[in-house]
């Protein structure tokens, strides 16, 4: 079982080209499944049955796992059993007939346009070391909202990925898919200030080509970005906000402003238009709220 999990990890990484985060999540769920199977007396992948897989999911459900969690883990189980069958580790695909609960799709929480504007407006008049951090924070907030990039994509940006003349950034997204995303004049101003007065102060031997730099001179990491966004929102008196909130807000505000769905799909780097369509529901909800508040016959 351990050997199968290790081979599955290599398959996800080398052949499917999944991100380290995705590989880690898939392998964690697979190990959970195989551990459950071992408890049922199954010691080889060839003996894995759909009954065992369903028992694993039922155990998770009894522990209070959400429908979205169960749906994701069922998908992992199907991927593993399909791979095991194709590679000869199992005579049949035990998960082929496995059904999973339909995951709920709650509407994403977004900021209003005035709240987003408040968040990205950061005072930068401070001593040089403090000011450098403020300039970086202003840039990362501007870029998150202006481009709608994921936090991992933001942290992966290099100096060579930014084309200031055309006001675009080259982003490496999920599945190593590259896309070019535009940004506006406020983000351009924040970028110029950061490159001129901020990055030279924080950059060190470990900086390399990273665009955004942490306090110790290394590439800024997603955990720190989440902490910065959360702290800035709290300081501005705004609701709890994350980098993904800004991504949701960017998409919603573009659609509210008249952008077509395909353009927003391209901006966000969604492989499927279905992933982008949820933002049309957000806009519809906002329209209904405004209608109910303002219309005398609502």
C-alpha cells in the first residue's frame, strides 16, 4: 500500500503535472483511504473494492465532513483507483461506479467597490524600512484586486514577468498554464514606487528575481500575503478579507461594469467557463438586493 501511494505521488507530479499543493492534498486523502482499507483487512490495491471506498466515505460523513469535502475525496478515490487499474495494480477499477454528493456552491463573498478602494489605499509616509513594507503591501493589494490573480500566482511573479510599458503581468497558473493579465494606472503607480523606493531596501542575497520581497529578503510567501491582507482589512474597518476575496471582488466588479464572461474567464485563468459563471449569480444577487431595497413594489 505504501509503495502504491508513493507511485501515485510520482504519477500526479510527473505525468499529471499537478502543483505541489494538489499532490500533497491528493496523497493525504489517498493515504487516508488506504489506511481505512488496511483496517478492513485489505493489504494490496488489487483487493480494494467499492464497498471499502464507500465505507471510507461513510466514516468521513459520520465525523461531520462537509458535502464539498466528501465530493473532493470521492474524486481523489476515483483518480487513484483508475490509475491503479491502468497500471496493473488492480484488476478492476473499484471507484468507477462511485457516486459522490453534489457539492454545494455558496456564493463568494465580495467587497463593494468603495470598500476595495479603501483597502488598497495605504499611507506610505514613514521611515525608509517601514515605508518599504508599506509600498510592498500597497502593490500586492493593488495587483490582487487589479488582476484577480491567485495568491500563489502573485507570489510567483518575477521581475521579468512584469511589462510596465504595456501594463501587463505574465502569470503562471494551475497546470503550468501561462496567461497575460492587464493592470491599471493605480497598480502601475504602486509598482513604480515599489521598484524605486521599496524593493531596493528589502532586497538581499536571497531575493533573486522575485518581484515581491519579504522582511528577510526572500520571496514573499502566500501565508504572509494572507496575513497582510487580513490585517489591512481589519485596520480599515472592513469585513474579514482574504486574497481570494479580492479575486472574487475583481471578477464581480468587472461583470457589474459590463465585461463579458469570456473576458473574465481569461482574466481569472479558469479552464472552464462554468467556474466563472458563479459570478453572474453574485451580480444577480446584488441586483435583487438593490431592487428589494429601492423598488416600491418589491
